[in-house]
């Protein structure tokens, strides 16, 4: 790899990381405003017009708060846990293509940080590692509330990771590859070529979406936090920037799940209809289409949070093992039969 290629990769990492952090700031404002609308109240409206500067005020508040470490806590792991959650959340987005290949100064640039043949496995692995930060936070805090939250999160991750994997096997069977860029390219053309429509992956899409909510520990799956039961769960003992890192990791995980759902089921950056454009104008339009799809999923995250009540823990486990897991298996079997039928018909 030449120094130029290294520089391009570093530039892409900086741009994507900055975009994710900006997305976190915007989502904190959108969540408060949208929750205000749902609950018939104003939401943030003091700091700047429409409260637009509220995320900046929140950041300043976190920086100025006292960083407390409990006397009984195991300090090395206590300090490492928030960074582990944040870094793994950032790494999971690395394989998501957010735009087509563009040409800059005569050189083709892929709008994806890591274009790996096994990129889908890398993304799943990175997202799964985030639970280690939560478990480490629960254990190192030496608090029974935090420990209970960490144990809940680990059990929840095991239960719903299987459903996520099964929902994606159907996409892999259709595309014949684990490379996200290739999966997006195969969904080019009209919107009925998207996997959720043309590949009959509606069931897999629903399973992935529900399991994705559980993977991000968002309501109604926020049992690891459960303020009414565990104070704040695994981050009960955290304050200042350490708490904010868990906060950012949750929102980045939301963005990553939304981006993966867009990439695998809804055509990624594909527009879904032909346009008389090419080159940079088309690339910009495709990037905007990708952002619009991801934004729609993020609004859904907020809407569901303020609409549905929290599950009981037995309901959480039942949904994962007795509902989503069998539905994921059914989706794999049906997709395999359809792919085999198409293969036999094409050869016949």
C-alpha cells in the first residue's frame, strides 16, 4: 500500500468518524424535539433557535462535570470500559459503503473505509464486541445495580445475536457474497431489485430490525439500564465524559444498525429509480439517498422509544428465543428453497 493510499484511507476515517459524531449531536436534538412532539411539550427551545445549540451545551456540561471513580471500583477496567464500547461502535461502521466509487484527480476512490470480502462478518463481530464494554463496566463498578445491568446485556446479546445472523443469511444466499459493496451493487436499478422486495426478504428485514433494536439496548429492550429497576444499570457509577462515551456509543450503534439495514435490505446508496445523471452529480445524489434512508430508521428508533413500554425480562427472552429465532430459521429455509429453484430453472 502506497503512502497516497494510506493518506486517502486516513482521510476517509476522519470524515466518517466526524460525521458519526455530528450525527450523534444531531440525534440528541432530534430525539428531544420528537419526544416533545409525541408527549405534547416543547422540548429544547432555550439554547439557540429551536434549541439547536442544546447538544453543544450538553457537551460543555459533560466536560465540566466532576469525573468520579468509586473507591471500590477496579480502576483499569472501569476506565477502559467506556472507550471499548465507543471504539467497537465506530469500527462496526467501517465496512458500510455510504456511496459509489468516485474519481478524484484521476484516481478511483471507494466511499467505504474497509472493502473486505468478509466485510459483513467483520461488521457483525465489531458490533458484538460492544457488549464487552458493558459487561466490564458492570463488573468493575463493584455495584450490584451495574453488575445486574451488565449480566442482562450479555444475556440479551447472546439471545438476539442469533436472530441477527439468521436474518442476514438470507441476504448472503441471494447475493452469494459477504462483501457489502457487492451486495449494494447487486441491488442497482429500480427499487424492486432491493433485497427486501426482489429477494423476498421482508421477513428477514423485520427480524433484523427487531433484533437490531435489542442489540442497541434501546426501548423497549433497555433492560440493561432499566431506570425503574437498576437506577441506570451498567453506567450507574459513571459520570462526566465516561458517561458521555457510553451515550455516544449507543447512538453510533443506532446509526450503524440503520446503515446495515439500509445496505443489506434497502439498496444502500442506490436510488431505486434511474436518473439522467453520471459522475459527481450522481454520486452526491446517491450519498444523500443513503443518508435519507438511514435518517428514516433513526426517526423510527426515537418513535418506538416513546411509543412502546419496556418489556419484562421473561418477555424479552421469549421474543428472542421463541419468536425471532424460529422466524429467522424459516426465512433461511424459504430463501434457500427459492435460490435453489431459480438455480435449477436457469440451468434447465
